[in-house]
C-alpha cells in the first residue's frame, strides 16, 4: 500500500553518512502499510477495532523509539566531534576576546578623558560666543542711540559672527581613535542601553498587548493548569481550553 524504496539518509551520495538499517526499514514499511489500512477504514466501528487500534498506536511508539534510538546513536559521534572541536578552539578564542576587551577598557578610559576635555572646550566656546553676542547687542544699541549707522552695521556683523560661533559650539562632542597604520578601524565611544524594571505595574501595562508578552503568560498559565491536581482551573484573566485526543 505504501511504495517505499530503501530509505537513505541525508548525504547518502557521500558515504559514510546517516542511514536506516534494513531491519528498521522493514519495520517502518510494515507500520506505514498497516497505517494505510487503518486509514482506509475511515471510521472505527467496533470494540475489537478500537482495541486493535490501541495496539497499533503502541506499536507506532515502539517503531518511533527504535528509529529515534538509531538517530541518536548515529548522531552521537558527530556531536562528540563537534564538542571536541569546540573545546579545543574555545580557550584560544577566549584569550583573544579577554585580551582585546582589556585593551578596549584602556581605550575607553582614554576616550572618556578626551571627551571630557573636548566638552569643556565646547562649553568655553559657547560661553565666549554668548559674551560676544551680548557685547555686539550692547554696541548696536549704543550706536543706535548715537545714530551711528556704521557702528550699527559693525555690531550686526559681530552679532552674526557670534551666532555662527554659538551654533558651531553647540554641536555634540565626538572623539575617536584613528588607526596608527591605517589598517585598523577607527574606534569611538559606543553607548549601549538596557532597562531594569523598577515598577512592575506600569512596566507590564506598557507591554500588555505585546504578542511576546501574551505568549509568555499563556505558557505560564498553561504550565500552572497542567500542574494542578484534580479539577483544572484557569488563572484569573484566562480561559480554560480543553482538547481531547486519543493517547
């Protein structure tokens, strides 16, 4: 009923690779043929058929476990080899990462000092620009009182220059470390952000409609219900779903 050629695993053109032993192929073939016969019935109508169906499902578990055991056995050498490779290379990679991280901390400390110095210079430029703008405004007002057109124009030009300097001084400070050879990448201070819950109520309210939050609390509620003894009761705010399957 089920036309099955010999079952070869992935990579069967490149031996050695996974394969299903002939005895398990035969068991699988017999099981699928029997399953097809059961499905041809369309409906279980008698107690005898129901009992035989129970035996069939038990047999299905047996075949499944046998094939699963073979899968685990064939996969184990690959898993072991992968673990051995990982264990061999991990110390080398860790040494590189930890050494680079230590130097990056030194670099970050230096860049922070450079940033603080540049920020102090920026604030000083802003202060001078404000003073120059105030001086230009006073000069313009005094020239206006004297009807000194030339003085007024000079004061207006000084005010424009002060405004330009104030705008330049307002630009955010950026510091970086260039590569000495040109082969390395430029390094700069990088900010990363994370959040810590300090008020659970508002925090949960903010994400109450987020799909991941909904999925999480549904998993928690399902686990709680399944752990209950006796009558199952859904937690507050949840609906209890009951699905019946033959097992």
